[in-house]
């Protein structure tokens, strides 16, 4: 059985085999005890008992190796996964036949070692039949342990494979979710940059630098699940500068994060998603300026904005908050909290201490 654990096979060889042999000897001794054998034990004394034990352990070892060899041979021509019913009866039949042959061979060894040619057919059958039956039962037990260990290992392997597939699927989902940066943001930035080039080339260069910072951050972290809050805040500073070129002073960002929280983690681009949603879904003009506040407590990041929703939102895929919630579900048992009043929209993100 190729997939059978090598260490378990060794355990059965070094410990299981002697144990089965001793059990066989003890049970067989009482099964075949008869007055006709008293002369045998009186005549040979301790050597007879010692030889019985040696033969029983030797039979057990030979039977165990037979079980392994039969299993390995049948794995090639009649694997368990193909026809388990026929495999069971085939392996059982072969092993039982070989077991009886080995038992008969062990019995013959008594005749030649102790010169017991005078044993009659009655004595031979009295020893052979119960011993063969008991040996066959033990042989089936050994085969059962062998087969049980095989299927247990296959089950373990399938569990590992299932977990690996599940992890690969989660990794793929996270990567897809992470890459959902609104493409319209890129188009708006190009339009803004085009205007700045004509009006203020110096501001255009600075805008282009911040735009590069944002997309460099996205590209460098596209394979990451989480980033530190410090990294995300640095990206938000560049991201907000791009937005302010479009909205001017009508868009304000206030950040109040204690230094100890900077080392904590959150899903990459989660903060960017919230700022983007606030800008996309709310009115921003002189009469309705938008204030976005980012603050933190011991284990949470709180992002809130003044609530002045647009009647119609263009280019909205409506996956922003779901995107963030899905990523938290994939990475931890924590979830985000969303609160909405007539004047305020607040999202609380758990900060992860990894």
C-alpha cells in the first residue's frame, strides 16, 4: 500500500507484531490444551514454551509482511477507489490462504525441531484447526488496521487538499476585491491634470507626483491582504490631494490618529474605499461642503462624513462597503459597523493586531 504511513508500518512491525504474536500464543495455548500434550511440555520443559512464543511472534511478523505485500500488489491492479467490494474479498481471500499455509508451516516446524513424528492425526488437527481459525481472525484484524490506516490517511490528505483549495479561493477573492479601484477616478485625474498643465504647470507636476504615489501604492500592495494604518494614511494624504484639486476647499479631511494605532493593520485600500464612497455619494459644493473625519480608538478606525446624499450617483457599482465587509469576513471574525443619521454617516473598521 504505497500511501500507507511509513512510520505507522514501522510501529506495527516493532510493536504490533510482537503484541499480536503473544496474544495468539496465549489464546492458542488455552484453546489447544489437552492431556495428550502434557508429555510434550514435560519432555521439553521451558524450551517448548519458549519455542511456542518464538513461533507465534514469527508467524505474526510473517503475516504482517504478507498483509503489506498483498496490499501493495493489489493497489496496482485493483485499487480500493476502483472496486472496493471486490478488493476487500480478493485481499481477504489471498491473505487467509497465505495465513493457513504459514500456520501449517509453523506446525511442521514442531515435527522437525522436536522430532514429533509420533503425533497422530488427532493431535495435529487438535492443534491446527483452532490455531488456523485464530490466526485467520488475527490476520483479518491486521488487514483491517492496515486498510483503516490507509483510508484515514486518504481522509487526512483530502482534508489538507480541501483546506488548500479553500485558502487558494480566499486568496483569489481577496485579490479580486483589493483590485477594485474605481477606474473613473483615473479618468477624472487625467482631466484635472490636463487642465493644470495649461493653467499652472508647477501644480501639474505636484499633482502628477501625488497621482504617481497613489498608483504606486496600489501596484506595490496588490498582492497584500493587509497594510499598516500608517501606510494607508500616507496613501490617503496623496489621494486627498488629488480630490482637492477637483473640489477645492469644499472638501475637507481631518485626521486624528494616536501614534500607537499606526502599527495596527487593516485591509489594503479599505480607508481609500471609504473616502471614495463619501466623495462619490455626497453633494460637494459651496453650500454643502463635505467634511471627512478619520479618528481611532484602541482597536477601531472610525471614518465619518457629513451626510448630504446625491439624488443620483453616476458610475456607482454599489460594492464599496460590501467590498470591505467581504474582505474582513475572509481574514477575520470581525466585521465593520455602519451608522447613519440625518446629518452623519459613520463606518467603524476593526484594527487588526497581527
